[in-house]
């Protein structure tokens, strides 16, 4: 019965259950960083940063050429690149897992088709034998 329940889950559900917290976290971060929402929020923040430091009359914490902003972008890139690479590696794992599941499905389908062919061949032979007997009876009359 557990195998029946296991087979009712999709390959994606089974793969997701095998993922660790860190793997799910890196996938979530990579998805977030690759979204329009992230780009818009970052653009607004950078626009605010630049405006505040160019127009700021009282206090400019990062005057032109915005070295602190460049440092923040460098730190962000230093963390983003490995997270995105981890997510891409996991995507490769998902693709490999999916391919294996497709292969298993194809093998099961092939076996079922072969069984059907054997059954059809057997039925065909039985029917042909019956037809042959009927033809013999008609010939003998």
C-alpha cells in the first residue's frame, strides 16, 4: 500500500521532499533574485541612494563616485553568484531525476505493450484455431 501511495506522488513532489532546508532556501533566493519584483525594488533603492547622496544638503554618507554603493553591489554579487549556481545545480538534479522517472515510465509502458501484444497474439491464435475448426466442419458436411 505504501508503494501505491508513493506512486501517486509526482516526481516533483518526491524530489521536493528529498531537498534539504538549505537547498530549498537557495532555490527560493535564486527565484527571488531572478524576478521583476527584485529588479524594481533594487532600482528604487538605488535611485533613492543616488538621489539622497547627490541632492543631500546636510549629510552625504556616500558621495560621488558612490564607493559604498559599489561595495554593496560587490557583496551582493559575491553572495548571489554561488546561490544561483547552487540553484542551477539543483535544477540539473531535478532534470536528471525527471529523466530517470520518464525512463522508468517508458520501461513500464514498453512492458505493458509487450504483454498486450502477447495477449492479442494468443487471442488471435485462439480465434484462428476456432475459424479453422469451423471451416473443417463446413468442408466435411
